[in-house]
């Protein structure tokens, strides 16, 4: 099949990301959905089979909402470095949208700057839900994020997301401090 398609909604699920979720006690990352195993060779074969020349990849839900603070920053950084290596190894096949550690606005800005300016990723992937709070609106307290993106003329990709399920009895969709 002739390859000519560009897939801008393709997810990767690195093993390090899966391990981080398990360590945080996540038992069902996307409620009611079997989380697939992902590997580059199988993904490239699927792209070939369906005529996809290039895929712009991002992480799937739940992003970093299963953790917080420095742990969320580490998950975002490790994921973005994985994405950068994938793009470096296959520059004509992959581009990538970075993961940022929202709702930590300061950490998200720092990671966005690193992912865009140092790693050279193509844009930022945002989720509509970050631990029960929406941070994707231009009118939200995180409006400073928008200037970080727009100054660089990079792309944003927004995905619907709901809170992941944990083993604990507390509600993962309750915003911190409530």
C-alpha cells in the first residue's frame, strides 16, 4: 500500500510509563478499556499496513494525573525523552507532542520549554481533565501556559480525559484541597 497518510492522533505507551502507573497504584488507566502493550516495531508495521507515512504521537490518558509534584515532573520528563529518542531514531516516521505535568503550572511551563526548546518536540498534548480540574481554557489560572506555547508558534493537541482509577478508596477525581 502506498504510504501517504499522516496520523495526528496516535498514542504510544512506553514501558517506563506503564511502570510508573503501576508504582502509583493505578489498576485501570482508562476506565473500561484494556490498556494495550505498545512497541515501536509493531507500531511501524501497523503504520505500513494502513498506509501511514508519518504519525505525530502522544501519550494516552491518564497523562500524569495518577501522581503529583516531583513524581509527575519525572514521569513527564522521562516520557518526553522517550518521545524525542523515538523521533530521532525515525525522523521521517514520527513527530511528537510532549506531556506536561499539569495541574502544576510552574512545572508544566518548565517541561514545555524543555520539550520544545531542548528536545525539539512538535508541540504539547493537553488533556481536558487534570486530577478532576480543567486547565485547558484560555481563561483558567494557567493562562501563562498559553503564552509559553503561542510565543513558540507550536501546536497544541487536546484530548478528552477522565480521572484514572486507583486502588485507594479516595476519589481520584476530587481536586487537591477539597
